């Protein structure tokens, strides 16, 4: 092989490799998931700090005081936002891990469905618990 044939060989090899990997991975949804991961991470910083500070403030109070705190609009709203951002962040992160480490298509789809279902169920139950305290029922 001469030096003139080397660029042609490299181009042919790269084109063949591109054909093999096309439509694999998250090329279509990768940017959207990356943005969701970053936005939820940014949202979790102030919401998490607020929630931890609130828990430290409520640590020595009675159960009724904590329930009264969560029944006011601002803490209830911020707690719901924290829960939604937390579960969305965890869902995208776990899906990325599964995409990287689960190589069987059926197992990948099954794990994706299980993780999505658990995230939706746990997030809904958490939000309903906060709403129950907020509405006083």
C-alpha cells in the first residue's frame, strides 16, 4: 500500500465503521437527556439547600409543627418541585447507566420500563403525600 492509498483506505474504513454504529445509542435523544440532566441538577442545588435547611430547622420541633410548615403554600410548592426534579434527574441518570452497561436489547427495554414505572409511581406518591398535608386531609 502506497502513501497515496492511505487516505482512501482510512476514509473507506471510517465509512464502514459509521455504517455499523449508525442508529445505535442515544443519538436522537442524547441532547434532550443531557439538557434535562443539567437543568434538573441546577434546580436541585437551591431546592436541596432549602429543603436541608428546613429539615435542620424542623429537626427538634414536634410533628404538628412540621405538618403545619408543609401545609403552607411556599414550602409545599418548593417540596413538590424538589421531588419532581429529583425523580427526573434520577430517571435520566439511571437510563444513561443502563444504556452504557446493558447490552441486551430486551433487557434494556425491560429495565427502562421498570425504572420509568418506579420513578412515576414514587414521584406521584410523594407529591400526593405533600398535597395531602397541604390540603389538610
